[in-house]
């Protein structure tokens, strides 16, 4: 096998493409709060990085990858004003590139034309927003890594055990019936015509090709962002976000008839748009699984589609519940009977609506295993014991190998 040797990048920073710049920022953008040991104990669920944060992240990424010329570093080290240095100006140019390419925008800019306003002002407390295009790029990057690990090519539509005319031919035929598209199997139809004669041919003699029947899938991904996802010496939330982004890109590009939406659950639950998913951090603290399932069911009713599913990514047992009064009841010690009963009741409603819940567990506590086992039994879903390192493998394999089964 031919060896490939990597050497230090010798081109100028101005030659970096917007995609290369965004790749340098990947760890910063997807940070879950775990990387800061002080913030880990007080996560900020409303994280809103500033342009100054973005500048610092780019600077650190360039230094880590040894992309800054030595004379630029000396100049920046002894400069009275960083704004006058080549390094600062180059980084500002990189930020402008991200805006002009449609990956980044300042609040208030037209989301349909993100480059319209150009780069405005210096860094500071000005906030920035990622676009859906940026989330899609991060999803593509994650998907390529995951599919590469699986040794797979991008998939096509969901195959099913059912047959129908007009999708993908199977080699089988059937007599034409009223309502079928007229996709004739010419050889078989001509055989009948020659045997009976054209003057006696009727619609019963028409033969059409059978094809695999493919169905659309509506998916809600439930992401647990409670405190435990970063608290115990392991970042579980960033891998979960990467998988969610990869799944979004897979569905949007390979399954155009499918739909996917995302819900975060913690003390309560809320839907989050794709463009905001990369920057989300963990918190608040507890695990209101019932609220997440309830919101997911509501969204799936609106999304429609013949097939529906909930993908639940969690590392903890239910520990919170929204009472009828609106108050949040919390109990982090053991499986609270009230919280457990209300959560399983939500799963029962999902089963009645034909919605399986596929659970990907990131922890191995006996109580969590017992809860997930019961959840899967109720909804006829699947449960996977995973880790942050292999959750993508299990989730994508499950999604790609899924078959339609009519109950």
C-alpha cells in the first residue's frame, strides 16, 4: 500500500476555502460545554458565542494546525493594536468568507441572502448565527466519517417487503387492474395478444411490471441534554449532536420524501431548528422524558407520512415531570413511581398511534436498562446499548436496514 506523507501547509491563509475554515471550527461549534471544566458544573443552555469567541477559536485552530507564519506570530506578539496585524486581518477575512459562502450570518441579516450585508464591524459582543447550510455541511462531514467506518456508500430509499407498480422493478409481473399505472410488460402483453388476437384483446390481458414499494418516513430525534450528558468525565452530548446532524443530512439528500425534526429534553422539552443544533449545549439539569415523547408525538401528527418513528438518545432514567399545574416535579434518586408511570403512559399512546421508539442508551445503569427494556416492549421498538464512540454506527445501521412491516 502506497504511503502518504503529510507536510506542513505552505499556502497563505487567504487560500483556505470556506469549507476548510468551517472544518477548523468544528470542535468549537459543536462544543457541548464539556471542554470547559468550570462550565461543566454550570452549563449554559442558552449559549450564544460572540464574534470575539469566533476569532479566538479560529486563532487557536490555526495555531494548533501550525498554519500561521512565524513572522506573523512575532508581529502579533509585539503589536500595540492587534487590529493592525496581518494575522488579525487574515482571520477577519476568513470570517467574511464564511458569511459570503452562506455559512454564517449576523442577527438581522436576510437568511435567504446571508452575504448581503457583508462583514459589519469588529468582533466584541456582536453575536453570530450559523445557517442551515453550515449545519448541513457539518452533517455531511459527520456522515462521511460514519459511513466510512461502516464501509458503506450513501443509501437510497427505504426498501419494503411490499410490491407495487412504478417504483423500482423487481422482475415480477401482474395483470393490470383499475387504478394501476399503465407500465406494460410488453413481451408478456404481446404473448396474450398473439394468442387471442388483437380484436379479442381486453384490459384483463394487459400485464404490468411489479416494483418494490417504498414509503416515506417521518422521524423525530429526541436528544437528552440533561446535565449528566457531560458531568461524569465523558462528553456524551457532542457525539449525539454529530449523529443527529449526520442523520439530518442523510435524510435531506438521500430520502427526499422523508422528514426529520429535533427535540431537546431536559427539565422540559422544546423543538430546535437544524440551524441551531450545532451550537446547543447541555442544560438544564433533569430528564423529562415524558415531555420529550409528548412533543415528539405532536410533531409526528403534523408531519404525516406512512411510516413514523421516534429516535431517543439518552444516558439517564426519567427524573422530571411536568405536572398539570405547569410545575416541574423532580426526583433524581431512583425511578420515581409517578414519573415512571406517566412516561410509560406516553409510550403507550405512541404505540396506539403506530410509532415505535428506538432507544440508544449511552449509560449502563441497571435502572436505565430496565426502563428502556419496558419502553421498547410497549412500543415494539429497539434498544441499543451504545457509547459515545459507537452510537453513530448503531443508529445509522438501524436506519439504513429498516424495513416496513404492516402490523
